[in-house]
């Protein structure tokens, strides 16, 4: 079985109400919405970090546009 960790957070009333409305409109519970949101945020943060690192290396090789990079990898 997977390990779990419980996290308790405080939300501003407006955000809490919006989360509640959103979860209900999706037929989901708030916990699932928050877990998915955190997962997406962490993935996007890792992706952005990788993109920045690769961008610096690409510039050193003279690749300055997305098209330059696409040509190199395809």
C-alpha cells in the first residue's frame, strides 16, 4: 500500500468557496482537486526548470528559436 501524508491548510474564504463550487461542479471532492492541482503544479515547475536548462545549452550551440531546436531533434 502507498504511503500517505496528511496536510492541513488554511485557505482564504473566497478561495475555499471557489474550490468547493468547482469540486461540486466536477462531481469530485476537494481533496482530489487539490491533490491533482499540486501534482500539475509540481510537474509544470519541473518542466519549466528543464526547459530553462536546455534553453541555455541550446543557445550555446547557436539555436535561438523553437524552430532551430525542432530542426535539431527531428
